[in-house]
C-alpha cells in the first residue's frame, strides 16, 4: 500500500500584496499527478490546510479540487486531520 503524506499547505497564503494562488494551483496539480503516477492508495493531509481561519473562496475551491483529484472518483482514500498537525 502506498501512502502519500501532505502537510502545511497553507492554502490562501499571500506574500504581502502578492497572491500565491498560481503556485498553489501548480502544487495541487503536482500532488494529484504524483498520486496518479505512484498509484497511491491513501493520502493523509495533516494540518495547516488553510493559512487562516477565514481563507479566500479560491483557496476553499482549490482544496476541494485537491480532494477530488486525490480521491480519483472514490477509487482512493483521503484522510484529513484538521488543526496544526
């Protein structure tokens, strides 16, 4: 069984006025591609999913895109632990 462990995504984080949305979208694509390529059976996302208590809508949408892609239509398991690890 292959396990993918992901942590500290901090989706929605910006550097001052500079949005990090493009690089975070790239990261999500890379994670989904890795899960596909490596035939991952379970992905564990442990803590710090969002950068704040009230993330921007695009960050929430991106998280659900990540979950959908990692789950591969229900063929793979995804577990998410809220909080700081």
